[in-house]
């Protein structure tokens, strides 16, 4: 998409404003994602100087969070490319993330006051969500509300803010689009958690069922734990390198208890609620398409 190349150019321009050659070099090494947040903003508010700058700010914030994430997770790759911490070291990744955060907030301070507040508040929530995600790996979490709160803050809050800010800039129903963005973020994370179980390692680009090994009790495991008579058996497999028989047992139990099936239904329910929230606003076929592609996919 041509407009996404405009966003990338705007990010580069913001970094050039910093007058630091090293930051530009590091930016060129960042793996480029699908830019979901930018696509959302541009589909809601159209393409103009204001929206391109908002996209650039949001993408810089997202990139900064991932740079810090890779250090926390000790990740060697990001989107199939070597991560910055793997290419250099943790300090470089953290400090470059700080530069992107700081420059994003500098640009945000020049924007519409309500937009600036919504986006900056989402970054606070995102950071709290990151901390909660780390703390929830300390022991087996069987609390659905804690999981839901964490994925809202860590993943959905910035997507929600992007949609709401775009609606403000284009004089649309900000609460309707905020709900769409929130549910898109929640469904996105739930689908990602489900795919970790249903897809093979080659498709995922990482070992299958890695979430549970790394201490993440995601929605399918939460529902499975609720429904198992022998909860202790599942708890003993937590944060353990799983052998084939153990993987097969988990998958079989998820089928028998319908934990996986119901996890998919929960994600789909969120998606349908989001579609309903924007149905009375005009020209939303693409937004409906984005959500349907996520919740109607093959798992």
C-alpha cells in the first residue's frame, strides 16, 4: 500500500529530526510488520498529513514496545529477522526503544490535545500490561479476569486508541470505533494464542505450544483447566519442555472439553460485537473485512 510507504517515510523523517545517525541505522534494521494500527487509522480517517503523522507516532510506539519485549523474552528473532538485541545487545535494544518512545511523545505533544491524551494513556496501559504479562508467568494463572485484563492492556489498548484517535480526527463516532479497536485487539491476541496450539512449528515460525512452555496460560488453557477433573496433571506440565505424548494429551483434552472450540467462539463473539458497533457508520466494508478475516479463518 502506497500510504504505508508514506508512514514509513514519515517515521524516518521523525528519526532524522533527532540528528542521530546511529538511530537511523538501527531503524533500517528493524523488521517491518503488517502495520495493522496504521491501516486502521487510514481506513477510518483517510489519508492526509495529520493521519500519516498519527500513524507514524503509533508505529514508533509499537516498535519501541517490541524492542523492549524482545529483551524481556530473550528473543533472537522478530518477524523472521534477527532482533536488535540479538544483532547487538540488550542495552542497544532498550535505548533505541527509549529513543522511539521519546520522539513519538515529542510529536504527540504537537497534536490535537484529546488525541495526544488517548494515545499517551494507552502507552501507560501497554506498559502496565507488559508488567502483568511478566508477573503472570511466575505461577500457573487460573484467573480469567487477570488474563483478559492483561491482553487488553498489553495488546488491545493501543489498537483501541488508534481507532478512537482516528475517529476524532475525522469527526466520527469515537466510542463506536474505540469499541471496534478494543475488540479487534482482544480478538487478535486470542487468535494468536489459539494458533500457538493449532498450527505447526513451520507455519508459526517458532516451536508450537511455546506459550505454555514459557509460562503463559492463555485462553484455551484457562478453559481447559476449568473443565478438567484432574487439574493437577495440567499444572504439572506448566513451564515444562513437552514431549510428544504430553502434547497429544493436552490437544486431546482440549477437543474433549471443547476448550479450544469455545476459545474460538469467544474470539468470534468479540469480532461480531465490533462489526455491530460500526454498522451504522458509512463505508466500513474494509473494517468489517479485516475483522472477518481474523475470526473466520481456519484454525
